[in-house]
């Protein structure tokens, strides 16, 4: 089972409109990203294809209301289409 070697999402206390995702990927990976509110309702989703090596991606959230959210990142092997890891991070829009 493969995993991203390094993963970071920041800031988690969001005052602006951008969240950054950094990861070291040892294989070509597709990322499926979902933002859900506290009730589990999906607010927005993104997909990044064929990411590899050290990646930094800016996720723009211009219309995000104040509150608590969960950002979920699913790592999918680009060759097989099989998920190999999932990270969830709580973020707060101030």
C-alpha cells in the first residue's frame, strides 16, 4: 500500500480565500478534493490529475462563509485508478 511521503494543508484557520495543499508523491497521482460543512453537505469539489513529486496547489475559496468545514483529499493511483490514501483536515473560516 503506497502513501504520500509528506502531506500538509495550510492555513487551517482561514482568514483569506486560499488553502494550500503540499505533498510529496512517489507516483503519478490524481487527487480528489472535497469540502464539506459540519452537516456533511458538500460545498465544493476539485480534481487534480497526474500530480507527481513535490506538489503545491492553491485551492481558492472566494465564496466560503464563516464556519467549520472538513477538507478531504483522496489520493488515487493515476495508472490503476485505485485509491491508496485519504487525508482529512478541519478548517475554520473566520
